[in-house]
């Protein structure tokens, strides 16, 4: 390194940092390691000085973590001052590997200062050396004492450990509010926070890591006054609601305990009280989250000697293990699976359909963990969850505003419930043959049109997908606010099949159904909400026209609003549940009025033989997220952001492949902040903040659309190459892209593998091009043109045929999908016409109208280009004819399009 070169490492963009704050630590260690390697090779003084400043930066962070602790860091610094570059590198490597592998969770030797010296340094309890599997966490203490006292406080905390403790923790100490909030962002190991009254404020707003939370936390109220501790407690709960909080106060704690804010605390102690009590409470707090009522009981059940006389031969495994023919199944799954199978609801197993015991308990814990009032486990996937919610809340004739591109369970749910879907259209991304989300203006327009028609009363629900398959995340709060301004008792169903994990990201949580519902509940209770409504009425007057309503950011009337929010969530898609493990989350002020309907819907759709292992896995998935979800989700986000960066900045890979960024996935109109790319270091802080808070759509970073058209691959071909040659599996493709997803199980090695594979493929293409293979070049050019330029327009929903509409002349779009669906059961009323036939063209010209008899859903793109009763237009036929995918549900090429014949009789009800 020549003199004058700065030590700065390439930095992350602010927004990517704030989405995965814990990654900051890994970055700093990487930079120290990098320099340490250089230093040990060259012994350069410049590098040494960079290393020294790098180490200082690291110290700024490491004080928020128990491991490696001050002594190990001191040791590292000594190596630096002693010019012992080999020892420095060795120790730095050891520490960073230990952090990444989290070896310090399990192994006392990780805490020692010397490679050869196994003397436990931090006076870890003996427990950690011989009980390898006891879960480890860290406890943050926020104290008023001078830093010189901190070691004593730490010693005290360690001194109360007992060999019989079922968990083990290490203390971390900070001295002010800003550091407390920084610590909970950076340190995913934290399980509890102890606030000692009297610590100082030091405004959190000054810290850029925290400033991004301005929209949910009012930092201006955090000051050195007597409410400080309550303000900080509230702020912590907004960032990481799962953390247990304890207050140590020397004031009148009885009075404090009576205040509503005391609900943030698990317990309030008088400061002089026995530290053992605090210790036991901390362990109990963790134990409460660790508890999995159903799973715990299932394990107990499996161990009991039970003779079964119910119908489930596989239970206890006897029919399996004694068989000559199927015992391999027993060997494969192991005995526990069979011991845990039962069709009984006795023996403490409880009943999913009428839970009164541990399932009820487990559901209540899940509701609390996910920020809902009620939670219902579903063992047949979110496909069933959606149908349950639609049936429970909609009656025949009710209107539901529905994203036409939603999962098919919603369409079928309408058929079953007899509700009339009013299809609204998402914005198209023609270049990639996919759709985004439904613009708010489209939803408002639909409501206003219905209102003008006198049908607003019949609109019961707005049903949207958040996030979409491709990662479009709504501003859930704003959508609800503005819709409620038009109709204050609308019910919202947010299909968050993919987005369940988002609850454990403090930034993404704001854009989940439950996160937004909580924020909205809080906001509507403030006097400001009433004021905003009154002001709006003053400005808009009593009868504003549609254009004004569309162009105004509407606020609802807090006195009129009934907030009714439902979220469905495929726990198996983003958390550790077995396939089909799904959950319905409810935050509905009127739930008591629909509870019995809700149970009817459960009875309609749920199996009477629910899979016990799926229920157990839902219970366990909740436990995991509550105890380590914050770190896991942040890791998944970090990996996604890293993949985005690596692919798009790689000189070779980026010639043919690209992970689409926000600017490519979301039209500018829905991205007012101008935020274009998570990894763009020039994105200003304001922009990042505004984008998360206010942009109509945000891209979920973990859903990465990798465009492969420039490499001459269509999505399906590329997906198969990845699967067959490289063992990389993914499930969604578009015409010219594949969708990569990161989740809580990904590691940095996965990034390396993916990059390796893309380099291989790109090298291969490069080589063929260099070889000047004329035939290859020509065909590549053709394919790229077909995939990238020659894309069919995506056909919008046309309309229902008049016979399925109540008022054919009306502007409203809803239709009786259920009647159309059943008309198709009458063979005599159906006909088939070949897609290529002249008859189609002729009828498009001069009628009779072509009316689809069923759902036609091509994969990809996976949305229904026709639904029962829908009028088939030229655009749809063009799209179908251009479509070169093999899998089209509801369409048999040999037979042709299935149509509903024109019948003369009109069935007007
Ligand atoms: C996968 C999915 C569903 C269905 O969920 P399952 O758990 O597979 O039944 C519903 N909606 C959306 C948006 C999905 O992606």
C-alpha cells in the first residue's frame, strides 16, 4: 500500500446496513482479517496503522457483545503493538471463526486468550463445559454506573449462576439509551434487557443506525427525565418485541407497577433486591418462550407405553417395524415418528378442531409471538388458510376486491363462498413477463366506482398478496388507512404466505399485516388522528369528487374505523415448519361476532385427522423465531443483499445475468423516494428512510429475480440446468428469469456456490462466443431477442360475461364466478374451440362472445389469464398463442379452449 492510500474498505449502503444490522460486525472482522493477512505478508507500517484504526472501529462494536470480551481484544491489540503479525493473524482468525460458527455458544475453550492455554478466563460456570447442549444467550444491562464498575456488575451476574440452570447467559453492559438501542440492533444473541433506572439518555437520534426507526419511534421524547426508562423500554419493544425486559428501580416501584407503561416489563425489581431473583426471572422469561406446549406433550406421549385401538396402524410403528416389506420406512424415519403418530385426541394430545389444552396454548403463544390477537394452526397449507378466511367472512353476494394475480386459493375461495370477486390489476412488468402489486389508486378507484354504483355496502373485503411471489411489498398501513377512509369497516386479508419471517425484521415488520395493524391501532387512538380527520373534512368538504379522493392521501375517521385484519402465512415457506404448516393470524376488533363462523370455516376445510408432526413443527418454528429469529432473518437479508451485489458487480457474470433491483422491479411512480438499489452506497439516508416508510412498494431483498435472458436461457431451461448440473433448486421462473430466494437456512457458502456456478456458465458462453461459432452466435442472438425484446403484452382481466353480472351496463367489474363455475358442470352448455382455429378469430371479430368455462393458469407466469365466466379478448388469445410454456392448468391443447356456450335464458336473480 502506498502512502496516502486511505484505509477505508468499501462500505455497505446505509439501507442495506439497516436491513441487516448485525452484518456490520462481520464486515468489520473481515476488514481486520484482510489487513492482518496483508500485514503478515509484508510487515508494512502503513498496513499496521490501517489495522490499528480498523481495530478501533471494531472495538466500537465489540462492546455490544459478550464474546470475545475485553481480554481477548486486549490480547489482539498487544499482538499489534508487539509487531507479532503471525500471532495477530492467528488470533484474529480464531475469534472471527468463533463468531461465525458461534462456537462460543457451546464451548468454553472459545473464551480463552491463548490457543494452548485452556484455563477458562471469564469464569464460565462449570455447566458450560460439561453440558454442551444448554442454550446460550446474552443479557444486556443498561446501567447508570461508571464503566469502572461494570466488571463488578458482570462478576455479580456470573456469580449467581447455578449448576442446575437450564440456560446460560453472559452479561453485556452499556451506559445509555443510545447504546442500549444500538446493542439490541447489533447483537442477535440478546435474550433479555435489564434497565437500571438512572442511566443517561444520549439521544438515539444522533446515531444513523437508529435514525431509520424515526418513523416508528419518537426519539424526541427520549431525554434525561423520569420517563426515560419507559421511553427506552417502549423503543426496545418496537424494534425487538420478543425481548424480555426487566426494570431495576430505586423509586417507588409499587407506584410504577400500577402505570400502564409497566406492561413492557416482565418484572420490576427494587434495585437493592437479591440478584438471584433477577437471575431466576431472566431464565424464566427464556423458558416461557422456549416452551412448546404441543411439541413438549407430544414428546412425552411418544415415550409412554400405549396400546392403540384406533384406526392408524402406523401409530407406534408396529405395522412397520415387524414387516418384511416396509421396514425400510421405519429405518428411514426412525422410531420417533411412529411413536408420535396418533389419531387420538386424548392423552393430552388435544384437538386441532376444538382445542382446549396444549394446542390452544400453543396457538395463543404463536399469536403473541406474531403480534396478533388470535392465531390458528392450519395443517393443509395456506391454500386452506385462505379458503377458511374467505368462507368465514364472506357470504354469497358479498363483494371482495381481489388481486387478479393472487394465489389460486383465493379464486377458488370465492367460488366456494359465493362471493363476487372484483378483480383489480397489478402493475405489469412486461419486460420480465410478470406482474407487481396492485396500485393503491386502482384499489381506491374500485371502491369509489362501487360507491357511485350504490354497492359500497356490499364490499366486505380487500384481499391482497403481501409480498408477491416476486417480492413486491405493499405499504400495508397506508393501503388500510386510505381504504378505511372510504369504508371504515372493510376487512383486510393479507396473504403473507412468503412473508411470515418479516415479523422478525424491525424494518420489514412495519409492512406486514400485523405490524401495520398494530401501528394503526396505536395511531388511531392518538388525538392527532382525530385532528387529521377533521382537517381533511375541512379541506375536502362533505362530498369530494373522485379525482380529489384519488389524489389525496386519505386518513380514516378514527371514531368510525373498525380495524379488521387477517393474515395468512405459510410458516413452512419461511420458517422451520414441515410442509403445509400454515397459520392464520387475526387482529379483528369484531372477531367475537364472527368467531362462530370462523369455526364453521375451520370445520369445512380442516381435515379431521390433522398431522400431529405439522402441528408440532408450527409450535417449534414459533419457538425458534422468538429466540433466534432476529439473527436468522437478518442473516437471510444479508445473504440476499450480498448475492445481489456479487452478481451485479461481477465483471463476467454481469455480462449475461443480473439480479433485478428495485428500479427494475418497481416503476418509478411507486418508488417516490427514488431508491433504486439496496447496494447503491450513494443512496442518501433520507432516501433510504423514506423508501422504507413511504414508498408505495418496496422490494423484499430476499426474493431475487435473476434475469437470464441475455444468456439465451428461458427461465424453465435455466432452472433445469441449475437443478440437473449444479444441484441448485429453485421453484419459480418467468419467461426470461428465475427466482432465487434466501431464507433462514442459507449460509455464506451458498453465495459462494451460486457465484461459482454462474461464473462457470458465463465462462462457457464467453468461450463459445470467442470461438466464433457462427451457428451458436446466430441462435444465441435469436433466443436473446425472443426472450428479451419480443415479449407478449400481459393481458389484463377483461370482464365477466353479462350473464354473470348484475347490471351489465354498470362500470363495476364484479361477477358471479360461482355460477359460471357451476355452469361449466353442464356438459351440454360447454364447447371446445381450438386455439389456432379460424373460428376463434372470427368470433373475436363478430361474436358470439367467447366466454371461458374455467380457470386457465399458465406456469409461468402462474396467474389466471382466464377465470370462469370471463370474456376472452383478442389480447388473451394473442398471449395464449405466444405462450411457449408446457404447463397450462385448465387448458388441453388437443381439445382447445373450453367455453360456455351462449344460452338464451338469462338467470337473473
Ligand atoms: C404458496 C402460496 C399459497 C399457498 O400456500 P401453501 O402453504 O403452499 O398451501 C398461498 N398464497 C401465496 C401467495 C403463496 O405463495
